[in-house]
C-alpha cells in the first residue's frame, strides 16, 4: 500500500489583538493559535463583561437614589437628561423601577423611552447593560419593547451617556399606572401584569429632608431604609458610637436594627412602630443626620461598649449585591 502523505495545515495569518473579530465561543480563534476562541482571545472579552463592578452607579448624580430605586422602591420614575441632544422623535427618556412584562426598556407609541432598572443583567456591570439598553431604545421603532442582551465589553456606561449636571429627582408612585397612559387600549397581558405589580407593591415614601432615605409600610411594622454615601468602615464606627450612646434611634419606639450592603454602599435600617408615618420621621431623620456628621468626624478609638455595638451591627449586616 502506498504510504499516506502527511497532512499539513495551512498557516493562518497571525492577527494583531486589535484586529481579531468576535466569533462563537467554540469556534477556532481567528488569531491562528489553533485554540477555541473562548480559551484564547475570547477569554479577556468574557472576563470584561462578567467581572462584577462593585459600585456601578458611582459618579452618577444621586448614587444613593439609584441604589434605592434598584433595590428598595417598588414604583418610581425619574426623568433622565442625556449629554447629547435626544434623537429626533424622542421627546423624553424616563427611568422606571420596573416595566410591564419585565421589559428592559420600551419605546412608546409617542416615541418616548422608558428604561427599567430592576432587571436581571447579563454582565457584571449594571451601568454598561443599562447604557446598551438605552442606546437600542433610542433607535427602536415606536411601540417596541427592548429585549435584554449581553452588552458589548467595550460599550459605553451610563456615566458616559447621562448629563453629570442633570438633576436626578425620583417620583415615587403608589402603583404602576404610569405604565399605561391609555389604560383602555392596553393589551390583556399588560393589564394583568399591572394588576399583579400593584398587588405586590409596598407603600413607600421618599423623605424630603435628607438624601436617599425611604420610608415603607409593611403589615407588621414600618421601616426607614437610608442609603448612605460614606465609606463602610467609617460609617459603621459612627453608627456604633451613636448606638452605644443611646442616640441611634429616630424617636420613641424606633430602633436601628442593622444594615445591608447594596452596590458598594451601606444602607442602615430602622424599625418603626406601625403608626409612625414618613412625615413623622422627617424631623428625627434630619436631627440624626447632624448627630451622624459629628460621629463621622471623630477619629478616637472605639470604647469597649462601642466595639460591642459595632459587632452587633456587623453581625446583622447582609449583602444584597
């Protein structure tokens, strides 16, 4: 038998990193290495879109309110101002806590854009995912919902699209009627989604005297949840000083019960008696903010009582994101 001639593979051109196109994860890498794309140049791209950004809203106006609307508030909207002029036919862009059918975004029939904040995201950077959704919504046909997808690793973030000087003023709603300006002509699916959302919404009010503090009503007791912009260790020390001194409450029957982490910031939580309303805690919250500022300025070592108070607060801390 004739010997088989050895097979030789044609050499693929060696491309520079910046010239390598994106292909399927299991396809040969276009660089010519012979490895699959996911094990070669696709590895860096995958890492870029899955690496968790600890503070995705850092640098945006009212970072605390972004976090509150993402994690705490059932129904709210905010008018967004972009750095660039809005495209022709887009009268406004509005951030909403959630949209019907859990759509990431919606281009309404009148051309306006709604962006949903409380959606699962495909990458580790919520800001980049929201920016990608916003850009696609701006060019979508009116009356079109925007579907989720993995944002390009080199795509812009919200910090690059939104006006850094633009006001961020959440409007908290009692329900989700803002979904359907013309309720009589909404689809049965949207109507059913609206009814379910309204039934699950917890009454919530944003305090006016301090930043990023939200009162909410639950069947057993009410709560105040306050997103604070200070470094976590410094804030916990300050809260411990006040707690040990008996000055951490917001009035009779109220109690600082702990805190949680959300998107890089700390959110202290107070239990409030059922009869205590948002108006009732406006003044106590403002007074607490003054006490907290004094405690934050102290660099004295914690006393034994303060260390115990800090340990109790830390033990009751949970992480949402």
